[in-house]
């Protein structure tokens, strides 16, 4: 646990998170500073809107503060927990503002957000870079289905309708894409 006078840069993520529950302002600021780029990067990647991403990032930290006591390190790292919160809040924001389905011709441009765009600078985190590279290696149909489901929160049925393919094909593309991305990331981590 952190003691006054020690460098906050060396405090483990879990200790900073548990410090949120104590109301220590130094720990809270250190926690936000440590994860703000990652959380904001996830929100920008999903939303493509900097202002909305800032709102989602703030909501992410508020939710982390309110639910810090339920964090379970056996289920993943603090970073993974926070990025999951940010991703889910961003998906909720996309759903709330999406009045009509995404046009298939617009999706190729949106795939660029995940692969190679200026948002890349916002997603400086190594794991995000590995995911972008892995998605870029997928066949286009699998990448589109995976992004539609994983980032935009579309159901397999919505993906099938949007792509004009049978439901089973959409499910297979999402599942196969997910497995390939996981394998590519695991292979990259072993190097």
C-alpha cells in the first residue's frame, strides 16, 4: 500500500484503485493520470468524437471510483477493467446517438480508426497497438464483422443485416475474427 512520501509512479495499479475508496486526493489524481490516455483512447476509437470521448472518459473514472470495491484482480488487470468500462460506456453512447444503422460504405472508413489513423496517437497503449495490428491482418469481411460487433456493439443479427449475409455467416465471421485476433496477439506477446 502507498505511504506518504513514496513516489506514486511506483505504486501498483491495484493500490491506486483501492486508494480511490479511501478518498485520498493524491491517489485519485495519480490513478487518473496513469490511465487517462488509455481510457480516452478507447473512447475515441469507439466514438470518433473527441468531445464525446472526453465525457465517456470522465464517466469511466466516476464509475471506477463508485465501484472500486468490486474490482476482482482474478478477472484481469486494473487497466483491462477500466478499458472494459470505457468500451461499454462508449458503446452505450454510440447506441444512444445512432438513429439509423451504419451504412456499409461508411464502415471501411470506420475500420481505419481501429487500424491506421490520427487516433493512433491517442491509443498509445501497447495492447491497443497489438489489437489494431491484429485486426488489420484479418480478411476484410472478418475485420468488418468484428469491428461492428466488438466496437460498435452490434448484434450478430445486426451485422448480418448490415452486410447482407446469413446470420450464421455473420456469427462465423465474428467468432473466427475474434479467435484470429486473440491468436495474433498471443503470438506477438511471446516474441
